[in-house]
C-alpha cells in the first residue's frame, strides 16, 4: 500500500458508485463533515474506518492511495 491517502480518489470512487457523502458517513460510522474532510485530504481515515470504506466500495486499499 502506498503512503499517501488521496481524498480525490475517495471522492471519485464515491461519485462513480453514486453514493452521497451522507450515505457513506452513515455506512462507516462517521459524520458527514468527516467524510468531507477526508475528500479534501484534511484528515486521513484511521485503519478501522478505511477498512469499512474499502468494504463499502468493494475496492482495494491501493485504490485510495497514491
């Protein structure tokens, strides 16, 4: 897995799957503001939340990193 989380990739993947920020927030157990901060690369999801995002998106961890 690469070292740098990429919020743009998170946003692109979410939009590709037609999931709203609110839906993703509810699915992984964080606030809407937190998802927004992840997508702007202002925060990095911890490993637990990242696992939930990857599961929800049915993707690989590397899909969200550069």
